[in-house]
């Protein structure tokens, strides 16, 4: 029994079906649970601790099934080694405020549908999800959006409460960003040496669209400064 434990990191070698059930029961105050390299030893993983606030699942097999039932969950983080989402059944859609997706390369509409299932998102992080040619983000409470190393061509934004936008990637446009009048911080990580000759026009258009923000940061590797 670990009645006072708040945070727990588990590797696949430590997880067996009965042990995992006993562990859930033995950690009644757990708030952060991180599971790495789940290889379907459990058949179906059930995450139901009522005190859980953050659940992170890293590198599960696509043939596993995860049931998330923690009623006070606030944050979800997923990273899929195959690039394809495993079967997820989530009960607390409306309690989740923060969603992070790493290397999720599922079908475009499947991933967009998954993101839009969380109606009260306040923070969205999408990292290295290369199967999103276009993305539509429509969340009325979204305050922070971080998009990195993906291949989006267009990201339509309907986020009137957006305060922070961070981006790293290619020639992505953000139609609708002008309507986010509460925008305070914009950060672009640039590598001009990897972009073609259109980068200057693209950057000019982007800067015009976020000119109403209070703070603007352009981050560029020192060896690439001469391209600016």
C-alpha cells in the first residue's frame, strides 16, 4: 500500500494484470500516472482512480485497449510508437483541459474527430503528427496551442480566448487567428535554410496576421541567421 503516493511512472516490465489492479487499489491518492511501452500484457487497461488528474500513455501497441474512467481527469498525453492510435474509450471528455499528442499519425479525420471530442480544452499540444494536411481547431476555451514538426498546410482557428501560439514547421497558414483578440504571446521556431524561396512571403503574411499580439518571438539557429 502506498496511500500517500501522488505520482507514478511504470515501465512495461513492471506491469502484469493482477499487479496493475492491486497497484490501482493501493494508491488511493494517485494524481499523475505515466505508463511507458505498454505491450498488451493487460488485455484491457482500465484507468479509474478517482483522484487521477494526469494520465500519460507512451508507445502502446495499436492492438491494445484502454478504458479511461477517472472522473476528475484534467490532462491526457499520448505517444504512439506505431503512429496509429490504439483503441481508447474515454469517459471524462468534459473534464479534460489539457491534451498532448506525440507522433500520432492516424487518419486525418480520425485524429481531428478525437481532438474535437474534448469540448473544454484549454491547452492543445500536437508534436510530430505528420498525417494532418489540414487541421481545424474550434475550441471556445482554448488558451494555448503548440504545434511542432508536423506537416500542416492550413490550420483553421476558431479560438476566441487563445492567448499563446507556438509553432515550428513549414509553410503553414493560420486563417482565423486574426479573430483571437486576446492573443498575448506568439513564438515561431524557424529554420530558413530548410525552406524554399517562398519563406519570406510566408513569414510576412504570418506576422501580419498576428500583429495584434502583445509579444512576438522568432527563434532561429545561429548558423541560419544569414538566411533572414
